[in-house]
C-alpha cells in the first residue's frame, strides 16, 4: 500500500455484552483531534455480534463513520477477528489504526501488523501530530520509568492504546444516520480455530478499568481480616476494590483485583491507596488516576510522591474514621 492511497484514522472499538469498551471511546478523542488537524476523518470499526447500541455510542462520541461486521460467528474473540480486520484495512486503507491495549487488542494488533507488514507500537499513553505530519506515539518503558516517543515509518500503521490514557469526550445525543454505518461481511479465509465454549473468568466480573472510584489495599493492611476494611470503604463510596500484588499473593483477595504492571491498568476519578508503599510496578497501573489519596504510616513512603492528599497514619484507625464520616455525610 502506498502513502497516497491511505488516509484517515480507523479506531477499532471492542465491545462486551453489546456495549463499547471504554478504551475504544477514549481513543476517539485523540483520533478526532489528529484527524481534524490533517483534514481527514475518523472511522470506528466494530467486529462482533449485536453491535447496534455500540455503534450509537461511537456516533455519540464523534466517529464520522462506523463500520460494523456483525455476525454470530464473531461473538467470541478468535483469529477470525484478525482476518476481518486485515480485510477492512486493505479495503478502507486508513493511514493509522488505533486498537485498545486490552487482552484481545494486544493479540490482534501484532497479528494484523505481521500479516500486512506494518509497523506497530504498543501501550501508547499519549500521541500528537509531529511537525512533519507523522503521529508521535508516546509509550512507557522499563515499568514506566521512562517514556519513549515513537514514529512509525509504514503506512498504514498500527498502535495499541492503554485504557485511561485519554478522556472520553462529551457524548452528543445524535441520531444514527443510515449512511454513517456501513455493514460489512468480510471473509475469514483459512481459519484453524473453532470456539466451542466461552467461560467468563472472575476477572471479567471485576470491572476495575471502567470504575470511577477505586479503594486499593496493600500489604500494610496486615491480614485478610483487616482487608475487609478496604472493601467496606469501597462499598460506602460506591467504588471497586483494588489491590497490590502482595495481598494477592498472600491470598487475601483474588488476582482479578490486582493493579499494576502485571495486573490491570486503571484511571478512576478517585484512587485511595491504603497501606501501599508505591512500588513502580504498582504505580505504573494507577498513576493515571485523577485524584489520589494515600494512607501510610511511613511519611517517607514513595506513594506520597504521586498522591494529591497524603494521610500519615495507621490504616486501622484512619479507614474506620473515614467510613464513619462518609456514612454521616450520606445520612
Ligand atoms: C515483574 C514484577 C511485576 C510486578 N507486578 C506488580 C503489579 O502488577 N502490581 C503490584 O502491586 N505489584 C507488582 N509487583 C510487586 C511490587 O514490586 C511490590 O512488591 C508491591 O507492589 C508492594 O506491595 P505493597 O505496597 O502492598 O507492599 P509493601 O511494599 O510491603 O508496602 C506496604 C506499605 O504499607 C505501609 N504500612 C504497613 N502497615 C501499615 C499500617 N498499619 N498503616 C498504614 N500503612 C502501613 C508500609 O509503610 C509500607 O509502605 C511486581 C514485581 C515484579 C518484580
């Protein structure tokens, strides 16, 4: 494919139970900015089953065009999705393809890049248009200790984008004009995988990535019994429980709650860190939170370096006091 053939930004929006995943809608924000600076448009692509509502969501968050490949065969993610996306890229020739860095996104991006011989960057946390008209993708390296700026020489080019890196725009109440949605049915080619059954893991039930409030506990909670205080604080705030790797390894809470380099990447409005030291491997997963409150008995704990509010104290005294005050406020 030559440079002159390709234009526009294709945003691949993953869906779950008929709804667009947050990261897909978040990616529309930088895509629209860059596309408008380049005088091109943004096409949302959805591959799955029952995509009508998700297509409406994509339109309300500003996609200019929506391509749906809606088929019962594509309900569960498989190599068929990669085959379909490859065909779509060949047909519609976007200059840039953005894919959420979810488990499936991390799988499909290199497969499609490999099949088409395209350059691919992963785990993008920021992007901007360079002076030469090429997009500069910023990605964390070495557990987030440094950020690297990357430019991809191929066109089209593929990037996976970390959830929570961009804010969703304000949704508009739009009707979905027929011409905006293109229903496609792409061939799969020679597929070797057959999905017999899909089993939902517990981790899918813990929706940390889309949570607005997260209360996380670390080793400083001391025991499984004490960890229940983290759950109680999360409950009164209507939030979700997170954890560092330490309590997961001690069996106080399931791995589905782990946040960090080898856990989930989150970006809630409010993150309360209880008895957490602030190791790089944890911080890399939550540093994108809007407002961070840290409770630690050690005033030199590194978590205070990134906290908006630091409370130096014993979690066993501070958390019950917080719960009591919040309950009073809500009464
Ligand atoms: C390859 C690799 C991947 C990793 N991936 C992850 C990951 O995804 N997520 C993750 O979290 N970690 C991960 N880790 C582990 C990480 O390096 C840290 O060991 C871990 O984050 C520490 O968890 P913590 O803060 O709960 O415990 P600690 O570092 O032990 O900190 C406990 C804190 O609690 C405070 N404290 C103790 N008692 C109290 C009290 N009563 N009141 C208030 N404060 C108290 C202490 O002052 C201390 O600061 C990874 C490590 C490696 C090598």
